[in-house]
């Protein structure tokens, strides 16, 4: 059995998912803003979201993980089976707190992978109605729930200072998320997100000894910037511990 794990990651398709070419992979991750628009009737939103979930179910992946973004305000229909793991939005999740993290163990060939998601996006400004209060105590408490030794963290938005530049001039990443990740002795090895359409790409941070601390990947869908980027294919080794082999931009073609 192979100890190689392939993750295809995309974000911010905004209703254009059917034009996305998903390669064969072990896990398909969509980190939010799959809904085409918030300015629809409830009936139209239900059709929109149901269409997306059917699409996710039909992709060539063993598992699909969906973390909603700030535009995904419709309650997700259920009944798509174990292949599609839907992380509820904060508006849907009541007890014990609407600001929470969801963690779980994913198994690949009997190897454990600790995956943590946080479906909260802070507002980019005080006027934003599509996200949560930026510097609220509840948001800070939510970020504090991210634990040590997470292998993969999935959020909709980036941490402040990491692939979070909007309009080439303003950083809109979450300060509390950055602070929490900086405070961890064993932070996530891989952090997947989107939200900032203008800052597609990936980067690594390093420990003092030169080893990789965290690889950050922003896979905001490229159509809306007039480019061909459709996400990232991430290859990991689970031979002894989780190790990132490569992060490759995907344009819908093999090779």
C-alpha cells in the first residue's frame, strides 16, 4: 500500500465549480465560497448548494472536505454520505459556541492524519456584513482552540501576513489566527485557505534550525482574475511522519 497522500485544494469557486477540472486525488478540499451569490432567494440558494454538493460527491476523490466561507450562508442539505464531510457554518452550529473548531482523524492506509478546520472568517472592514467582527473576543477564543500537533489546518481565510494581500495594498488576514499559529510549538504542517482572490500561491515559513515550520496554500480559483489557476495539487509522504513533497499549481491539465 502507498504511503503517498494526494490532496487537491481549491477555494472561492463562487458557483463556477462545474468548469473546474479535478484530478484524481485522495482528498478534495474546498475551503469555502462555493455558493454563487448571497443575493438569491432561499429556493435558488438551495438549488445552488445542492448542485455543488452533488458535484463534490461525483469528483475523483476518495474523500471531500468542505469548509464554508463568508459567502456560504445557506444551510447545507444533508444526505450525501461519508465521502463528503461538510463542516457546518458558525451560523448553523449552536452549542456549545458558534465560534468553534472541528477536529478529526483521517486515516490513509492505516496512517493517522490530524485535520482541524475553523469555519470563521473575520470581516475585512467594519462595514462588512458577510463575516464576523474582526477583533471580537469570541473570535480570539475560537482561534485559541487550535491545538498542538495538527497536521493539516483548513480555514476559509488566511492568517494575517500570509498570502492575504487584497488589491495589492491591504492585508486582510486574521490577526488572531496568526498569533495562535505563532504561539504553537508544533503548528500545522500544512495550512489550506482561500478568500483573498488576488493572492493565489503558496509559501513556507521556517524554524530557527532551517526546517519547514508551516506551508501555507491559498488556492483561490483563478477565473475571476482572468488566469488559468484552478487550485493546487499537494503531494505528501506518510512514511514515518507527514512530510510535504510538493505543492503544484493546477491549471486543469496533466503535466
